C-alpha cells in the first residue's frame, strides 16, 4: 500500500460534478441559441432595409414626374433598418461575450463558437451595406 492513499470519491460528489457540468453546458447552449436568434433578426432587418432601398431605387421615372412626395424616405428607412440590425447584432455579440466571461469559460471556447464568428461576419456585412447605401457606391 502506498503512503498517500486517495480517498474514493463519493458517488454523490461525482453525480453533483456531472450535473454541474451539464448545467453549464446547457447554459452555454442557451446563450448560443440566443445569439443565433439575434443573428436571424439582424439578417432580416438588414435584408429588408436593403430591399426597400433597392426597390425604390429603380423608380426614377416616378420621382421625376413628382408622383413620389418624399423621394429620400425609402433610402432613409432602408438606412435605418440596416443600421438598427447591425447595431442590435453588435450589442448582442458583446452581451454574449460578456456573459461567457461572467460564467468563467475559457477564451478557447470563445474562438470556437461558430455563432460568434457568424455574428461578427454579419456585423461586417451590415457595415458594408450601410456605407454602400449611404454613399450610393460599391458593389450594390
């Protein structure tokens, strides 16, 4: 027998650790689902804003005849929706990041989160779309 004997773990302690790990995993998955819902909402807002802008961009003859009373209103509404979707997703991604830091997950898990990477990509696309519509220039 060795000098240092390790006490066998109580089955209750093992069960508690397993349940704690599963609870943490469920919490992380819930945070992922919430971020993915924000991504879906932001993509919808950005897409809808861009669609409004592009739809009314192809009506120059209506604007020239004066049938449209506020010709910049669709562009402004489109810009507002694109900006709102992008800012909402940026706030959601920041909240997700802060939540993961608060519950004590490691930085390795931050990088491996596919939804966080997608959120950053959608934020960048939203920024490009906003500046493209604002400056009326770019690949749009």
